[in-house]
C-alpha cells in the first residue's frame, strides 16, 4: 500500500502522540469491555475489565481480582456526567496512582453492569424467588461464581483463591458485597461496603445472620464505611453500618476488619477544588451517598484489601 506524504505524516503524528502519552503515564492500566452470556441471569451481562500496567509488563505474573457492582459507574471512561452528574468512581485512575506509589499491589478489576430494573433484587443479599422484574440475589451470585469468575480465571492470569479475590460496592452494592463474602467465603475472601444499605433487606444480614452467629470468624477481610448525611435526611447508613461492624467485632474480627466514617461533607471551598460540577455543590454539602464521595473514599478499601507486596 502506498502512503501519500499527508497520510504518512498523520500516521507518524498519531504514533508520536501515543508514544508521548505512554511516556507521560507508563503506569496506566488498560480497560476492555466484554459481554458475558449467562443462563443464571437469563441474558448477557456487560463487564468492564481493568488490567494493571504490570499485566503486560510482567507476562509470567498472576494477579488478585476485585469484582465490582454497578459497573457502569466504576471507571473513568464512563465520564463525568454519569450517575446523575456525580461522575464515575474513577477507580482505574485511583488504582494506577496507588500502585505507582506502592500503596497497593497490582490487581485486576472486573466491573459488572447492573441490570437497571432488577438491580434491587439482585443486590438484595437475601435468598428469595426472582421478582416479577426478573432478578434475584441467587441468580446474580450464581452468575458471579459459576460463570463470570471461571471465565475471568480462564482468560486472564489470576490468583483464583479466595484470599486473592474480592468484591466491592456501594449502597445496595455494599450490602451485596458483605452478603456474598459472608455466605461464600470460600470464593470471596475480601469485601468492601461503602455506604452500605443494610436497612434494605429488613435487617436480614444484621439480625438473621450476624446477630445469631456463634461460630469463629470466617477467613474474610471486611472494609466498611459511611458518611454522616444523605439525600433522604438520614445518616448515609452510619448507624446500621456501625451495628454490622459491632457484631463482626463481637464474633471475633480484629485485624481483618476496617471501619471508617467520613464525618464532614465537603465545604464550598473544598468542592471548588475538587472538580465536581458546580450544579452539584449544594447537594454535595448535604449528602455523602453518591459516586463523588465514594470516589474520594475508594483508596481506603483498595489499600486495605490489597496491600503492597513486601
């Protein structure tokens, strides 16, 4: 194929810019999108897979895996206007930075899209029949464990054991993550709940599971957090989360448990420096139950669940 001088120049310029971008941020991971068929969900489900820079740089190395709910809002390519204008978690950028600073080990992250209308039933953390909207916690957990995880472990270089496998989410996704690790600790040995909606299942996780448990602690690392205010006039799940943490401590969790409360919403001056859309500032001063605050807090579970290697 013959290249005109202009075509050659455009190609040269593209390669030059790509090389400069790589040189400016050689530690950036990559994201790829896939569609996973599922008999448990009754329809395919989209996932977004983050591979750390070390994945290509160290071809003989295997990596821990973190599974994430509400995958549409997790990574920076989702943009700044998703999630009602709060933006994404930008978890890829946070992980890139923490890995570069040796504050966490390189991991693979698999963000699973929610199904919209079936989200509440899939994330409920409670065994029940599928709703008339088509979803259930049983079907979603079966998809994660029996279809998605085996696929990821086959296709990518993972450390498939429970100690190197985690699950993380916010709000209902936080409840779902805690329930998954509690019930399936042989699969998920790490779990993070940000602003967990532990009221949603009629306190089933707290009262029917934790408060009645008399067995020794399970081999799971748990991270919990909350803010102190939310858009309903509530406390962002603070009281319920504290009760969950209290029960885990009663059962015997110590070093494998981390709990954080974000006591103070950001001030106007802090919001001005944050990059958040100006039209969201007023709400951000009265509610911490959104992707903006989860984006700011996400470094805490990442560094706790996946600390840097010695």
